[in-house]
RNA sequence: GGCCGAGUACCCAAGUGGUCUAAGGGGACGGAUUGCAAAUCCGUUAUUCAUGGGUUCGAAUCCCAUCUCGGCCUCCA
C-alpha cells in the first residue's frame, strides 16, 4: 500500500517514497519540546501526530529511525523581540522551580535539583516530558530507552553548531555584523521562502511586531537571522570564534538531524515534522542553513506539520484557564488512552478543538474497543466459516491511513467492522478454517496505529487523588443496603459516591467504579 | 499588505465529480435489561453539505463572488 502524504514543501499531496526505497529505511526527525516548562496538550497533539505517522509507516512495512530533540538550550528569549534578547527562559524556569521548591509543590520524584543550574532545570523537564510521553504511548520513548541519542540535547552539539556557522561564513552565506552577531544572509540562498512562502521580498519587516529596530539596522536584510550571539553575561554560554555566547535557535535541528540521520546521505533526511508554527521561521531557516552547508537541494524531503489545537473553541492560554498539561487531565479523571485518542482523532491538517465532551467520547470509544479485544481474546480458538469482519476491514483501514493519514475514516472502518461482532454473546460454534485469533490480530494491527489499547491498562489511578479505601467501603455499604432491599440508603450512598466524582457500575460479577471526567 | 487553511446534523467528524436517497462515534429519543439507575445490547435520529451564481448529463465535491472563522509573516507544537 502506498502512503500518500501532504508535503508542506510542495503544498500538495504526494506519494511517499524514502530516499533509499530498497532498504525500506525512513529517517524521521520530529521537532520535540522545549524543556523549560511542562509540555501541554497542544504540544502533545503535534508529537502524537508524528507518532501516528511513524506507526503508519511501520504498518506499511517501513523501518523508521526517528529522532526527537529535547531543546535544552535556554537561548530562547523571554521578551517579544527576535534575534535573542531579554531574559533566558531556562533562567526563568529555574526561578519558577525555586519558588515551587520553597512552596513544597515540586513533585516528590523530582529529587534534589538545583534551580540555579540550567542543566538541572532542563533535566527536570525532560524527565517530566518522558513520563508524559510514555503514558501517551509515544514510540520514540521506548527507542530512546535503548538508544538515548535518539532524543538528543542541543547543549551537547554546540561544537558542531559552531562548525556549521564557520562553514556558512566560509561559503558567504553568513556574516559577522557590526554588533558582533553572526547572521545568516537570506539573500545568499535563492530558495529561501520556498517552504513557508515567506520569500525575502515578501517579508514585511516587523509586520508581526516582534522585530527589534536596532538589530534590523545592522543586518543586510531584515529577514537575516542570528546564528551566533556573543553574550558573556548569558546563563548558558560557550566559547566560540565570535566570542563567548550562545547559538541561534534554528541551528540545533540542522546539526542534530544531519548528525543522527543524515550521515550517509549528505545531510538529506526523509521526513521532518513539527507544529504549524514551526514552518516559519524555524523550519525555513533550518532548510537554508542545512542546504547551504551540504550543497543539497533538500534538507528534509517531506515536511509534515500539525495544525494547532484549540480548547473549548478558544485559543489555549494560561490566562483563559484552558491551558492543560497531561497531568491536569489525569487529575480530572481522564485516562491517558482517552487523551491520546482525543488528540489524534482529528486530521492533523485541521485545527482540532479539544473539549471535555470529546474526551469522554473518546473514553467510551476506547472502552468499547477494549471490550471487543477482551472478547476476541476469550474466543480466539473458536473458528469462523469466513474471514471475520475485522480481518476483512483491515485493508480499508490501512487504505484510509495511507490517504494522508485519514484517521477518522480509518476509525469509521474499524467501528463498522467491530459492530458486526456480538460481544454480549459467545460466538456460535463453527468448524470453519478461520479463527477469532485472526480477528484479534487484525484489531491489534489497527491498534498498532491508534496505540490506545495498550495504554488502557496503564490508565492507573495511582497519580490521582482518590481515596480507594473509602470508595470500596461505600460500595460495600451500598451493596449491604441493596441486599436488605433498603433502596433509599443504597441510592443515598450512590449519590455520595457521585458527589466524590465516582461512577459505579453493577456487573453480574460485582460492582466496579471509575472516576467521572469533568472540566 | 502578503501567504495559508476552514465552514457537513445537537457535538466531534468522514466524504475531494456518478450506488451520497451523506461513513463512524458521542448525545438525544424509543425498546431490552435493572429494585431504580449506571453500564451493556437493539432500534430511530441530515432529501441535505455557510450563502449566491456558474461549469457539467450529473457537484458536499470543480470555478467565481460574498459572508464568517482560524493560523503564519522572526516567543510558540
């Protein structure tokens, strides 16, 4: 099955073929998080979509080598201006952690950290990111457990960044300006703007309101971007031929992608992903830097960008109170699997609206698939006269995903097939040559992309604040009242549980409970 | 000003010129079940695709215009 993917570079859907089609190897660089704060669900939408793409590539037979960077260079500025000014975000994060430490609100598993050490701050947030990502089933985490270099840190690649800048200066693609800062010259690279559409002639200097007029004056072109900033007062700084300072924030991806994925291909990689906001300037600048140093016409051959997530129809922001991390949602009773499905179920090139209603929708959806899976496992040795509905639907499921990752279409195919199984009853005895084991296998293959059924088990309540003992006592109390037909008391206890945010289900085998998800 | 997107039922959402008299999920409603619920199971739920034109034998799908909404144009996934 051929995968068709929309390529931001060409602005159209294309057939995906790797650089080396024979080997079935695909090199995939996913722009990862900045680690000076907790990642929020908007960040995770982008990472999860990259994960889905990777899983689809694997489903159709590719061998994917994926890298995801952990941006620990604190040079990202905290003020509104470009070209590196203002306070270091890693420093701000350190101050925040220091306050949290004093207030005793730091997670207990954080250990002893020194908030004045930017590397320790980065470690803290990398650790948090890995934990969240593991809960959400990002495959890159399991890879990095074995090969930590697959989740590289820019601070360990500064030497290579300096080499890249030197090469760009040699090639006349970069220059040292009168303020001592090294800039990339966008006019030296005719293809600048190909990815984003923001060609130098179209860029209205300062239109976004984030450009400092003073820096504009020293640059050859307003779109020229910083490669190295000498600044000895900076928290994170490294020696360089242009003075002690820090690298431009686009360098890291160029250097790490080429080092880890492009050694044998002169710096060309197959896929590069990120959020839509990365297209410009970040990815545009990466292309310019990389191609000007390798001489190749391409950096990544396919560019994959996920559109933004909004929350309850509003742009997510801390001031609106609709800014959520994974742990915020888990504390409200959501399972990681439901969060994963809610974040991947809208097509990656459509804006997605995260809602609590959608989250409960997703949870119920997963519960139904999980019941189906359990039922198939129970009956896997039973036989069928013809291929079962899931087996029959698998090609259509894959075809939908191969159509530019049409995940809603794929889920529709899955549900259509799933509804043909009567999970409330045992299958009728049949002597056919097909078995329910094949059905289970088909479901597992579908879930190899969705990635939610394995998460179901780990949707534990351990990190929530429920009083399990108290809940069990109340359930016992209610069941005692029920057996003596004291319905009034039984209902009162049930209401009490609901007030605690606990829903109960009376099954033939006993009573089970779960947290009620609410905003 | 430039460049991208999007508008399909109560909600999410597929569909990209011909079994579309429009998938799938949720919700709602009706039924089975239940002490009553919840959960589960069965059934019902868009003659219509933002609006107005056009192309075509045929349009939710293509074209034009209008309206509305969102994103980017050097913090951002």
